[in-house]
């Protein structure tokens, strides 16, 4: 453009611009290779848009690490535009530059995320406890219909997959134990191993994993979708508590459904082991039953059933908290649903390890 000029003043280290500075003004910039621009003078600039501002700033400061030049004699509106473009360019460069965090940074970041989940879960547990205390004094506020619907969805719908999975695991355990027991002529002790493994460890852990993946993810997705579609805000507007309406029924349903599913898993696993013992080890159903009655202790069954409510509480807390933490976009629903499954699996493994150590210490 004819009235657009820029020159470099060696004495002042200044880039002096004049005229109209828009996208077409790039050709007016002088060659500044090897030169340092300390001052950007805009006394003669008559028009300036974001393209022109970026051209001037990029010419005076080609690298993000270069110091910001002094902006001299610009019109106040032009000065404000230059400062805005400079701030935006700096933030964009910081975000887009290639950066490879180190191992310690990744560990620190993961620790902070984990700490955030723990504190968030504690906060959510406290708020839920207050809600339960409030509901205890007002039984007519309990959402029994919602509780029944959730119990049916969580319990009845999970029976086929729980029974099928534990049946197959019982078959696998019986084959593995039977293959070893036959080498020592100790076929009958396979019954002891199946009962101990299935009822004490396998059934509660596998059922918890299945429920976390099936029900926990579904709860987070349901609550997250309600958050996105403003249904939770509507519940609050009606004077109702989202905790009482949405969280408490789902937690109670999980508390009741989990021990029942574990018990069904126990039966399915034992049946699977019984079939393999009959075919592989020549242990008839009657011998298997007699051995089971002789060696099965009540504490073996109760240990497995006792883990179920604890797993259920943690799955419900994590799933409901992540569902209510969803922001108002679809991507957040997917991210939080995935996080629910991961957190639940970690919680199940950690809790089961704590149970194992505690029971050994107590001699149970």
C-alpha cells in the first residue's frame, strides 16, 4: 500500500511504522535479520487491525523468548490492540510449542490427579452422609419407587453375566487344580481349593469388577447426561435434593444387589467346578457334595459376602460423584465414565488387598 511504510533506526534500535497496517502491509517491512528492535514507534500509524498488529510485533520480536519492545507513540486504541495481540500470541506459543514432560513431572501430575480424586470423594461422602442423616428423620422423603427400579436394573440384569462368568471361572479353577492334584493322588482336595478360591476371593472380586464396568459406568453416564440436559438443575429448582433423588436410591440398590450377586456367583462357580471334577477327576456329585459339607466353613462364605457391601459403597460413591462432576459437554460424559471404571477397579484391588492382609492378621 502506497502510504504504508516502516524503517529501522539504527541509533535508537527502533522500528518506525506509518500509514495503514493491515494484512497487505507485510511487503513494507524492512529486513531486520541480525538486528534487535528495542522500540516499536507508531506515531505515524493511521489504521491498525489485528493482522497489522501481528506483523509489527512479529517483526520486532520474531521469537517468543525475545524481550517485548517498548511501544511508543501509538494511538490508545492501537496500543490496546497491540497489547491484546501480544498476550494472545504469548499464550498460544506457550500452549502449542512442542514439549515433552519428564518422568518426575508425569509422576507429580498423576499424584495431583489422584489426590484430587481422593479429596473429591471424601467431600462427596461427607455431603452424602449429611443427606442420609436428614433423610433418616423424614422416611416419607425416601424415593422407594426409584430404589425399586434401580434394584431391578442392577440385580436382575446382572444375573446372567455373573452366573455365566463365575461358572466358567469355576471350570478353569477345577481344571488347573485337578491337573496338579492328580500328580499327587489328592483329587479330593480339589473340592477344598474350589470352595476357598471361588467363595473367598474370585466371586466377590469378579462380581465387583463386572458391576463396576456395567452398573458404575451406566450410573455415571446417566447422571452425566442429566447434568448436560439440565435435568439435575430442574430437580434443584423444584426444591428437591439431587442426592436424595438420584444418589441414595442407586447406592442402596447396589448395597443390596452386590451380596446377592456374589452369592449367585458362589453357586455358579461351585457348579462349574463340580462338573469338571466329575468329568476329569472321577469325583461324583455326591462325593463332591459330602466333601463340601465337611470342609466348608461359614466364615469362608461370610468373608466373601462381607466384601460385597464395601465394594458396592465405593463403586456407588465413585460412579455418582463422577456423574455429578460432568461439565456441560458430551466429551466430559465419556471422560468421566471411563474414569469411573478405572477408579472403581483400582479401589476394588486396593480394598481386596487390605482385606487379605487384615484377615490374615486376624486369623480369619
